[in-house]
């Protein structure tokens, strides 16, 4: 029995994906639920499994191509299915078979119209680009006049845009355009031979775009403080074995910081709000995003309703997120709805940084490495395990006083963790 393998629903606001990797070749036998292909969205990677045991009869979309939700990826034959696969082959050829029809008008009365304009491919058509092509043209910053249309009356289709991009076409550089990537100077011949050009993954493109959008949109400012980690370290040292034995998870520092952040957010609600046009939306719930680094880029899974969890629940959730992020198993729903983000650059050795907002959230807390430093205590210089904290915030919604108060409250909770137990 022949089955169509299509792009599944990818989650809220996600309409397309890039084919990252085919795990099987055409003709390969597969078991039920065995991964066939990996799709990269702008948030996560998604594996499409085999619907049953059978044969992957034909692959219709190559690696690196962009596909929309519901698009046909491959033909699959259940069971032995070889004959069914062959019988179903014409269906797979229906899409390419339409190409000659699209080119026929160019040979008749529409041909002069296509050539009437300047020599730039695609000019002169009285047909606007298809919706999918128009969206891609806008994203890439190129004009329909730069693309040779293959549709009726020279209409530019999505596959035409993809073909043009593969040929190396780029957005035209104008005096008003200041996109550094479009004006990269060519490397010297000796250097060019030692360079490697790799297409950015959809996730990396989205990270780059969102970070730049955050800088362009928010009035971003960062305030700093330092925190004495001694009390939390002593508490962790005393109870870590008992904690792990009872709860089955290690007692880390992140749970304390999530709790401390929630306490501070309750006192300074602007740091847990969002701008919506001319309104401020205050959120009386606490979904804390925890930045996790992977080999494909930074992802931010969200600990939902973290205020209703104990330390053990928070640590278990974060530990699970870390494992699934490294294995590429995070779902889109795991990374939606965050109200505040914590990023721990200290695990990589960072001493100090200015984290960029995870829009539309108005605040992000940056943790850093713990370092023994001389500090003054009661008129004496002592060596203490200190950590720098950085709060980046959107000054449009959070005032300086609120930002400083928030960071001081986090500091107070970490330096005196009994506050977290007593809800002070």
C-alpha cells in the first residue's frame, strides 16, 4: 500500500522547514517509527518517522531544500511494497510533469512580453510572484526582476527563487542599504582555497535574526552586580548526596537562581511583562527560559509555572531539557511562552558578559563563572567565591531603579538562601 510522506504540522507560527538529512535512501527497507528524514525549523529539528514497516520508494525533496507544512516529501510503500511503489511512481512525477505546461506560453504570444523589458531575467511579466515566492523574495531581500519566472506569463514561482539563490544571486546593494553580508569583499586567491563555505542552518539563521531584531527594537541596557556564592555552595555541599538520593537528580546552582529570579519578578513585575502596541501586558505566571548550548546553536527551553515547583522539580526539568537538547529531541512546545530567561555563560568560563534579550521578554539574567576574589567583610579583606551577575533589560518598559532592585533581590536570595525557603 502506497503512502505519501508529508511535512507534519510543526507547531505554532511555524509554516516551513528545511530538509536537513535523509536517514534512508530510495529503495531502503525501514521498520515502523524508524526516522526517515530530519527537518530543521527555525526553532527545533523534527524527525519524520516511517508510518509502518515497508520501503522508502522515492525521495521527492533533496537535502537543503525548503518545504512548507503539508508538502510532499517522499513516497512510501507499506510491507514488501515494491510493486506498489512502482505503481505509485507516476504520482511522484506529476509535479515535474507540469513544468512544460508552464513554459509553453513563452513560445507563443507571451514570448515578446517576457522579452520586452531589459535583459534582467523575469522582467516584463504582468503576473505578480506566487505567495510563497513573494515571501521568500522579501526574506532574501531580492527583487522578482532578478529571477527568471517559469510560471504562466512568466510568473515567478518558489522553485524559481530557490534556483536563483542556488546560482548565487544576492540582494542588490544600494546606497541606502547597509547589510554587511551583501558587500563581503572577495578573499585573496591564496586565502579562498583555504576557506570553507557552509550554509547556515535554519536554526542559526533564526538565532541571528532574532538577536539582531532584539537590538534594533528594544532600548537595551545592562546592569551588573556580584554575588557571594558561599552560602549556596555550603548548602549544596551539605545536602547534595541526600538530595540526589531522595530525588534522583543532582542539586545544582540553576534551581536556586530560578527560585531567586521568581522572588524578584514578584516584587518587580515590569521585568515579567511585555509590550503590546501601546499596552503593557503584566504576566502573573512565571515561565522561566533556561538557555542551553548545543552543537547546532543556542536553544531556550522553558520551565513552565516554575513558581509552583520545588528545587527538585526545577532541577529535574532542566536536566531533562539539557539531555533532549543535546540529542535534538526538544519539541517546539518546549520553547514557547517564556516570560524571562536565564543564561549561564559560567559553564564555559565566562567572567562577564552583556546578554541579549530573548524578545519579546523584557529581561535576561546572565550568570558567570565562580571565582575566588578578595572582598571586604566587616572591615577585613577575605577571599570569597564570587560571581558576576548581569541583567539586560528593555528600558522602554523597565526603569533603571526597577532593574537594579530586581538584581539586588536576586543577590540577596542567593547570599541568604533561607529567604527562598521562607518566601522572603
